[in-house]
């Protein structure tokens, strides 16, 4: 089973990937984790990645693809890619990696969420200054406004939850990643759409259903 999970920030695709990977006993290959593992492993590739990260440079599509190739495609028969591909160039590189091994994707699950919903989810995030507990003004409100239900500490808006940062992330997604939806739609039957605006449990049930269809 070889799947790609796609979706805008806030759609909960990472959480779903983790649950689905457990359920079907496949590898959840999140790009962030893969990079950390590559760096920790200390291979030549890992050292190259580390030098980019240390210098705060953006890791190129080609280098990202190489890391996914050696850490996932080369090692695993079954996986869910989460966070890769992120651009059309990366998607083309993924196709090449699979082609040269006579393999192909079984499906691409797109977690669909409106802009408005994404903004609402991403901007309302709070964190406790005392214990680090996360809240959300709408989806997971604290029992008392501004006060942590666990330790009584003060709640502040999470630093990655400002409108400015959220808009930047969404714009980047739209510009670079959203074109992948059409890229995969054009490949016969590959793209499956799940409504990510529903409750997380419902989204999991719908995703399971879609994957069972894919795997026949
Ligand atoms: Zn707290």
C-alpha cells in the first residue's frame, strides 16, 4: 500500500496519517520525521541535510526527494507519505523514483478544507505558559477563558497562530502544493477526496473507507 496524503495546513492530515498507519500497519512517513532521522543517522545524505538546516537554508526539491528515496521508498513496501510531495517538481521526482522500481502509487487522499475553516482552525490556537497544554478558542476551549484547566496558568496565543503567519502558510500552500490536486486528478482514479471539515473521528472513518476502496 503506497499512499500520499495531501491537504492544506489545519486539515489534520498528519493526525489522520498517524491513525491510519496504525490501523493498517504501514509506515507513516512524515517529512519532518524523515529529515530528523536522516540527520540523526549521520549518513552523507544526512550530513548534507544537516548543513542546509544549520545554515537555515531551504532544502531543495531534489535533496528532499533524495532523502525520501533513501529513507522510505528504498526501505518500505507500504507507506503513507505525509508532507511529501509538496511541489509539482517533487511529485514528478516521486513518480520517477517509483517508475524505476516498477512501482506506482495506489492512491492520493486529499483532505479538503475551505480557506475560511483553515484560518479559523489555525488562528485560534492557545498555549498555557505554565504547563504547555494546547487549547483552541473554538474547537478545544479552556474551561475558563484565558486560564489553563490543568494548572491554572495564563493562556497566550501560540506564536505560529498569528494571522500573519497563518496567511503566509496558506498562501505558500496554495501557490506550491495545491496544484498537486489537479496533477493527481489527471491520473486516472488516483485522487480520493475526504471532507476534512467533519469531526476528526468521522474523518478517520471516511479515510478508512476510501482506503478500503483503493485496496479493493
Ligand atoms: Zn497549564
